[in-house]
C-alpha cells in the first residue's frame, strides 16, 4: 500500500511515505501497551487536561489543519475549516463529560447493594477513512482516550499528512508516548494488529467490504468491535414540504464534501404531487454549482478525493445507464484538470438495476417519484443500508411518524444536521453496528463490571 499525498485538484503528487517495518510496528504496539498500563490509572481530571488541550490546539490552528485536508482529499476549504472546528468540539465535549458518562451506576437488587462500574479495556485499534480526515479521528480519540484506553490508528493511505499532523497534535498537547499512535501500515500488517493479543478492541469506519473483513477478524479473536459503514440514505419529500427550505437541504445533503459522505442524501424520494417542481428546482440548483480550486472560498464544487474514486463513480453511473437509468443531469467526467465529476441526477432506476442497491460516493443523486407517504416509506426501507435518512414536511408530527417507520440508525426532520457531539452516530443492516459520539460513543470499549455487596449465608448444597 502506497501512502501518498496526491492533490486531486491537479493530480500532482505532493509527498510519499514509507510503510512501517514489522520491527517498527512491534515497537509501537509495545509502547502503546505500556502506556495503557499507566494511562488507565490516570484520573479523569488529568486525562481531560490533555484531551481539552488537543481541542484547543486544533481550534488555534484551524487553517493549518484545514489546508492539509483540502490539499490531500479536495475538501472545500470552508468545509475543511468546519470539520476542524467540529473535531475540536468533540474533544472538548468528552474532556468535559467523560467522567459523568462513566460514573458508577447504582442498581436496586432484591437484597443487598449493587452497582455497575466502567473501566478501560486496553489498546484499541482504529481503521479510519479519508473523507473526514480529522473528524473520524476525533470521534474515536475523544471518547476512548478519556475512557482510559490507548489508541493505534491506521488512517487512509491518501491522507498521510493529515494522519501525521493529528498524531503530532497529541504530542503537542502533552500526551505520553504511546497514547495515540498513527500507523502507516499495509492491509496485511493491519490483520496482524487485530490478531495481536495486546489489542483489545477494533473500531472501523469504511466500506462494507472493509467492515466485513475487519469484523470477521475481530470476531475470530473474540474482540469487541464497532463498525460504521456505508449508506444510501433516503431524502423523503412529502407533498406539503416547503421547497424554499427543502431544496437547499437537498443540495447540501447531496453535495457536502462533494457527496463523499456515508450519511449523505443519496436517494431522493418525492411524492408525485410535488415531484416535477422539486426535480426542476433541484436540477437548477445543482447546475449552479461552480467547480474549481477547493482552496478558493468562492468555489462551490471540488474534486473527488482521488482519481481512482472518480473512475469508480463513472463506472457505476455508466453501468446504471446501461441497465436502464435515465440521465437528467451530468453523468460524465468534467473536461478539466483534476478528478472532477459532473453533478448528476439519475431517474428511472428500477429494482432490477444494480444502481438501486448501490452507494454512489460522490455527486450523483437518484430521483424516485412515489404515489404517497406510504410508498415513500416502503421505498426508503427497500435498501440493504440503514445509516440515516430525512423527511421534509410542514407537519412536524407527521414527520415524526414517518421517521419512526424508516429503518435506519438516524432520521432527521426538516434538516440533515448530524454535526453535534451530543448526538449518537451509527446505523443498522449493512451500515454496520455500534454508535459513536454522545454518551453511547464512550461506552463501546469499556468493561461494564457488576459489583454486588450482600451479607448472606451460602445456599445449602
């Protein structure tokens, strides 16, 4: 596996990095394991000083972090700044709340006293993707370091500078050696790490295939794991929706991060009475986006993360068209330097079309026209994925009823605002299992120990 910084805006290689040798990897695992033995005994108050300091340093150096993300994976600079600030918020959130989240919980047994207490379990191995090169790291680092674990992280091969900078962040914040370790390693070495007896848990965010592989290996080793995988989220528009508010969310939901978001709006399911109007407005709004240099604040559409990602997306679109889908907008590569895709809308995607069950990781929207609310819910649920979704209606109570009936890990009513450290994030079905962020996010890799006190005689044998 080559760890390379390649600017997707112009295709130029910026920097390359060597993978760790097995000897170097062994030394890092040993250091992380030794660090855990001390860190687990460190009081919450002292852990919080380091975690909060890391958040403060991110906020104080927003542009430095943001420009690296834009350079390596093409994220629009203002979106990159937003990601850095959100990452800082996550670290601050867990520094403040971890002790409360993991405080002993009193139980009420029939006799005696009992409580549950939480304790860390050891070194956690995290495998993280490129699409949010800091947010993905912060949402594992904040909770699991505050819980008393140490982390080893294999980041995506196309964002090595972001990975290295995030590791340096912890050193600058005063973390002990081995608390947070970035690993430039191969897939084979990644398997070795999961197998290593010193690793006690595995967290992955990535594709379905990656999740199947990592979770199977973790399961074989009887190690707890969390998997946040892909999605094909439904964006349901009912006939009473306010399109002046809905269309901007539709554009943002599909085009944020150039559509490279697991919980992006990907299937636009619109009730027939309003479908023509929605499609016309949605198409016009997508056509108005301006591709260009993602470092320029005026640019409204950036490149895809890599040339390989672009070619994969084009292949998917071509296959969808060959299988009967119709193109309302786009469908091809933009004729310019860099890994740019036209904003694309596909219609007439039938259940027989492979695209019906695909996840399009880029600026490609599928549009579906349905008869009514019941048909919208049925179509939303006809997916192998179950990460998130949204529903737009002027009747909030109606929106809540629809949200309850859609089988996902998250639903949003008249918004798609998942960016809050308090809100648990995760899905069901092929979108994985477990939750990150919020109170639930810190519970994934802790031992829940029952302690019972009861003065009684032993039963007779």
